[in-house]
C-alpha cells in the first residue's frame, strides 16, 4: 500500500481553505502592475504598498536600473553556473570588493540569497563539537542553518542579556574548550525591535564566543554610513561575522557575509549553499553594487526614520496595540484574534493599502500582526492615507473605541 505523503498537510490545508476567497485572500493576492517603490495596481485598484521592506526605495532607482540594464545587455540573463565553476564573473568580484569597502572588512562572500547566507555560514562554521547559541525569535533562515549543521543548538530568551549569560556560562562549565557561535539580529523582522548589541556582544566575548549579527533589516537603515545596528551601537569590533541581504534596502536579491577572520576564505571551499547553487545574474550584481555605493552616501536614513515615527505614533495615538514604538522602519499592530486579523487585512486591501499579514508560527509569541515596513520613498501624504485607513478599518472591526484622538491629529 502506498502511504499518502500529503496527508500530514491536511490541518494546514483545512485552515487555508477556510480563508475568504477572492480579493481578500492574503495568500493569493498578486501585483498586477508595480508603479513605483510605494504603489502598485492590485485587484484593479491603485494601492499604497505598506509592507515591502523596500526601505530605501531602491527598486526603481534610475542609476541602479541603468547599471542592471547595461549588465544584462553586455553579459546576458544569467551565469548558469556556481561560483566554484563558471559562475564567477569580474562583476561578482567587484561586488565583493564593494562590500569590503562598505564595511571596512578584509573579506566578503556573496550568496544567491540572504537565506542561503545564513544557512551556509551557520551550518558550515559550527561543526559536531561546537555550539550555536541563538535568540528564540530568530528568523527561519537561522533556525534552518542550525538544522542543517551538526552543532548543538541552544536558545536564549529574546533580547535577554542575563539569559544569554546563563546559557553561555553553562556551556563553558560543561565544555571549557567548545567552539561557540552566538547568532543575533540587528533588527527583528516581525516587531521591528532592535537587539541590545552592546550588552549581548560583551557577554558573548566574556565567554570567548564568536558573534554573528544578521543585519538583514538594518543595512542601509542604521549607522552613520548605513552598515546597520552594530555600527549604530558602536560595537562593530565585537562582531566577527555580519550577514546581510540585497533583498530589502538594496532593492534586488542576494545575500552576503563579511568578516575579518583570517581564514574566512576557506568557506568558499566547504560551504555547500555557496558551492552548489548558481551565482547571481549579472544584472542583479550590477544593481546591488550601485545600490551599495548610493546607500553609503545617502541622506535618506533620517527621512525613513521620520516616516516610521509618524506611522508608529499615529497608530498608537488612536489606540492600537503596537509591537514596538518606532525603533525601526517596522510598525506592527497586534490583533488578538486570528480571524479578525485576516478580516483586517482584507478590509485594508479593499481600502487601497497593502500590509503584511503575519501569523503564527512565523511570529514571536504566536502573535497575529498587521506588519508595515516603511520606505524612505513614502511621502507623508501616503503615511497619512495609511493612518486614515487603519483607523477607519480598526473602528469598523471594533478594535478601536469610537471616540479617539484622530491618528492624524
Ligand atoms: C532576519 C532575516 N535574515 C535573512 C533573511 C533572508 O533574506 P533573503 O530574502 O535575502 O533570502 C530575511 C528575509 O526575510 C530576514 O528577515
């Protein structure tokens, strides 16, 4: 008898099939046309995009587009090979040089996605006798990197220095010579809270551990030259590996790791998610290189954080329960009931605002979130439009008191 491999998916399929059909289904919606970094046509209607992670609005940057088009014409649509074989072009090396200059590090390795960068670096660095110590709210790519490797995985409470200290002390007591890799994120993607890197890196170093910081949501956004939260908090010299992505502020796709570790280049010979996949196409490499140059010198960071304060404050003012209070370009409204969250999403799209609906298990503490991630390209007018619609729908669904201070006050 053949066993049904799909039977185990029945519970999630049942849940999925109970979602509303048509335009209010968050998992079937598609962009009919993208007009700009902040607007698209969805369900035939012009919609403000409030959840793209396009922090710097780079997807339509004229210089990045021109660089991509030139590379496409000169070098074709793809490399059809891994970085180990025919997939390393001069432009891939130039991109790695640009990353080294951007971070002031000795080494940089580019991956085909940020997901693969975490997968590859974590699984390869931490071997059978080593430990990986991760924050409980880590991104799926960090968890998957742990699952792919052979190290012992230890979790500590989210952003909790005392708990990290306790975990590391115990590992050191049991195994004084163990290799330990502590994995942190600059900004946590669901609620948008920053890590207290000063405390966490100090504790890690006190226990002789290596530190990796994933700056996926903070590159471009924080730090004097946009290097992220480690730069912002002045602890770059305490961080051994920085992971990042080109899929958010940089406006394209790809991932990377930078480091000053003397033997870092050995990873090119042993890191399977680097070796056994095709390299990035030349057009992507060209636009990423140009975007990094622009991000280092931009004055868009203060515009972005101003946008974030405006949205976070407006949403708090009318009485929404927020994940955090404007520490990053991410603003997340907490909705107690999952069906109400799904309805909220559906009403917002009908009103012309696209938000990210984030549900468990992708969220911390099984929260249901209406998650916005703002762009420097958003105008105050667009943010006020979002606020007006959030307030309207919040009242319609009974989430807000009828009498409240207006979000726009
Ligand atoms: C914290 C974090 N790390 C890594 C990634 C993966 O990035 P990419 O989209 O480049 O695969 C993401 C993407 O959502 C992320 O939020």
